[in-house]
C-alpha cells in the first residue's frame, strides 16, 4: 500500500486522514472524489484531508487504505488571474529577495501556482509554488483591513483575498477578479487543485505585453 495513511475518527460522522504534505493531500482528495467515497465533504489541507458527513467512519478508513498514493497530475483546469503589482509590501519583498522591483514582479508572476486548499475566509486559496528561499514573514501587527482582491505572500504561500478583511500577509498587488460568489453553483473560483497563472497588468487593468 504505497499510499499508507493514518486516519482518525472526528466525532461520529467525520474522518481525518494525515497525509504529511500538500501534494499528497490534493492527490488523496482527488482520488477519493473519483472513487465516490461516502462523504458529503472532502476538504484537503496542508497535511491532512477531512472527510465530513460520513455514515460509516470505519468503512471509509478501510476504503482510504486502498489509495495508491499516486502523485498529483496536472489534469485540473487553469485560471488566469490578472494582477497589478502595486502592493504596499512590494518594495519590501524586492529587498528581501535581493531584486529590483521589476525583477520581483517578473519572478512572482512567472511562477507556476496550484491551489493547495482553502481556508481563513470563504474562497481564500492557499497557493503553492513560491520557492522556500522567497518566503516572506507575516506582518508583526496585522492590518485591520486588507482590500478584496489583494494578492499577498506569507511564508511560502501566495494568496488572494476574496473579500475585505484583517490580514497580516505581505501585499504585492491586487486583481479586479471576483474570487468568491455565494450565488454561483461553485462559489470559489480557485478550488483546491486548480492551476493558477498570474498575468501582469497595469493599474488601469490593461495587460502588460
């Protein structure tokens, strides 16, 4: 069993599977959905996957033992997010990375991102793809209000604020896209497993060519 997991019952109707890393979490969640496991919700996180609405936790744990542990493939769809790099912390990021402002923009926008999981706020996607050496510390004192659409970095994660909220992430820019709409069948634009490509635009919204 290449994909050996440790599972724990969570209450009477949920199971938590420990995966160890983001890639395995996404792989397990995708496999579980395709296998039609008996859970109303499958929620991947950084090192775990939560299965909620489970009628038979022991039976689900036995099913998960069959997961082959295959690595995540690239079959998920891609979303292009236009970003105006005008954030309050862009110069800070450039200094930390030892780059000019233009180099920092090109570096961040040129990365290949994948949504690992959602959390913190509805539709807030944690994107993998930022190299560990480019990790940025959170603010010591979070801002009381970060505008919706803000593109930010904290540690080795990149995220886009779907709505205005307090936050301590380093702001690199913003996007005019709507990331979360509760009236849509799929409210979150950036669901786990989605590949994300950032496109640099001017602050007017025009794409930089």
